C-alpha cells in the first residue's frame, strides 16, 4: 500500500529512518497520515508537487545568499568559514494549545532562575537551606564572586533567554538546557520567517500564524526599561567581540533592527564610573549595553586582564548604577549543566509551584553512585561538559568508540564537576525536503524570551534540524540547519 507521500510522487519513506524508529513524529501519525494541523499544507503540496518544492528550495537558498544570512564554521577552513544559513522550507507548526503550555512553562522557569541568581549574589538562602549544594555553585566556572552584592536594575539578571526544548518519544515537551548568558539564534528565527513569507505566501494563506518579526522592538523596549537615565533618553549599544565572532551576523542584524550603535570594546571608554561611546562629535554617555561578549572578556580590570574585547571599568560603572548590562554578568551559573538538574527544586523553592515543563533526567558526576552507574553504561548515555556549548565536549554513547569512551572515563574521573550525563532520548522528527526527497530529521526548539517590565516569550523560536540522516546533533557548527516555526493563533 502506498503512503500519502508515495502516492503524491514526492518520494519514499525509508524504513530505517522513518518507520523503525521510536521517535515521535510531529508531521504525521503512526499511519503516515498528516496530523490535522498539517493537512492544509499537505493538500497544497500534493497539488503543486515536487517541482514546486524544488523551485522553492532553490529560491530560499538564493534569497539567504543575497541577504548575506550566514554563520561561521572554524573547523573546516578549506571551504571558507562563512556559510549560507542551511534552511528547510517545510515549516514546523505548533498548535495554540501546545504553545500555551510551552509559554507558561518558560515564564515560570525564567522567573525562578532570575530569583535564584538574585539569591546567589546576595543572601544565598537557597544554599543555606540545602536545596542546592554550595560546592556545586562555588566550583562552577560561571559563578562570579566579583559581582556579589551588585544590584542590577529592577533585579533582572536574565534579560534575554533561549530555553532549548525537545519532544520525547511520547511527544512531551522537555527542557534540554537553559541559555542565559549570550544566547544566539534569534536573527535566524526572524530571517527564516522573512524568507518563508517571501517564497511561500500560499502556505501562509492557509494558516493564522503569530508573528516573530517584532522581536527587535520587544528587545529595544526591554533595554530602554533598564536605563538609569530613563527610557526616553536611553543610549543603547550592542557590544560585539567583532567580525570574527561566529554570531557577528546576529549582532549587526539586531543593532540595525533596533536602530542602535554596534560597538566593539575599543569604541567604549569609562570615565568617572560612567561608560561613553567614542563618536566623531566627542564622547556620548551610554546607558545600556546589550553585551555579546562573554563574562571572562567583559572587563580586564575584573576578569581576564589580557582581554582586548571588553571595556576596562564597565563592571564598576554597573556597580555604581550608571550603566545597565544585559544579560547580567554571572547569569551563566544558572544555566550551568550541573545546576540544571536542580531547576525543578529551584522552581518549587522560590515559587511554591510544580514545574510546568519537565527536565531530562540528569546524572551528577559529583555523586559517586551516579558516576559509577554512568561509567558502567557509557554506551547508552550522552555525556556533556558543563561549560561547553554548540555540541562540543560531548560524548554520544551509542555512536561512540571504545577509545572515546575510555577518554571520557578518564576526563570524568579526573574532573567530575565538569560533566553531567543524560540518557539518550530519541528527540522528535519532522518532515524535511532535502536533496529532492521528503525525509524525516530530528529537531529541537529554542524559544526566546525577553525580561523587561514583564516576561515576553516570542511565539515561535529557532527550530534547529539535524540535517544528517540519523543524527541527533542539531547545532549549525556540527552540520545542523533550521526551519521556520509557526505558532498558530487561537
């Protein structure tokens, strides 16, 4: 019997990558029939056929190339470090009821983590009450003793957040990790939507899709809210490490969309505990810095003294209340992968509520029993370095070699605080149009939230796709791509 895909002449469904896996499929059910919210799209694809998909894919690539939507890969310099953003034209669709659950869970999580950070850098009551082990915090790379007792504007540490979500084998949304330092990807979320509207207006005609393009306006409003001289007079800059940073496209994109200056550390100077932007008309006082420079490099007088990327004196200006920093230095301890396991308890402690979104079960390598179990079962685990991102410093147990497992055994034994482990979860799949075929690939979702006068979660996010068949790694630096993410209106 032909599946709907074969009957439409749109390619087969390879048994080894489609039917035999236990991963939840977001596009269609067990009978290979599209789920109800995908039916209007599927009906159009059936009518238009494969020629339309091929032409639209080519149009999308050309549009991304002409718009200069790129990302940076340093691991393969033979082909150049700049690549056109990989994009699949079939959107991911999230029903309104699903989004209500996601949105409320993210708001709850961000609120609790912000309260956690305020407590850590002030009274540390949660440590005194034994909810989170003190040694876990004090030995964390991103806990910054230098900022204890600094009061950020409005007590907000987590101004911009990207909480990574996956769906498990039963279709449940789980939090995979929190990104609270300098989360990236929002520019690609917006560019995906711009390209999709341009090349597939007929898809949008069949749905009521909530917008994401207003993110820069929401961000600007939140940054103005932080200004010590008032929102109307706020002078805001985006602080970038420079053109060689992998997210430089995003830095320039957001500065342009918000209508603010893009600055490097050498463009700023501190005088009398205030920060100034160097301009052709002289020094201009800066009120808010949206910094995309990591803590270590932010202020050579406080953190790494050899840093040429930051601004000498900016932390003292922040301490005195003369400038706001987003995100706040020190916020990274709340997205430490070892702290992640305690987030459900953090939510209960500060909010008196049960977590709305569940977390992935996590083994602490500092716990002797957990460590022994993981080392005996490495072939079934995902091991992550707590301070790494982008898919680096990670062992995928099922696809690892004996040599790799032996190396991670050594690393874990020598520095257990630096690693956590999680069971392998077959994250959900979605239909993609790749190289002339409809095939399924694994994906995750990074919704973005902004904390200003309140917490806003932009309805959508960056859906990252593992473009390689069978792979669970979605990071662009590791061969991943993306999809537009549609949240349906009620």
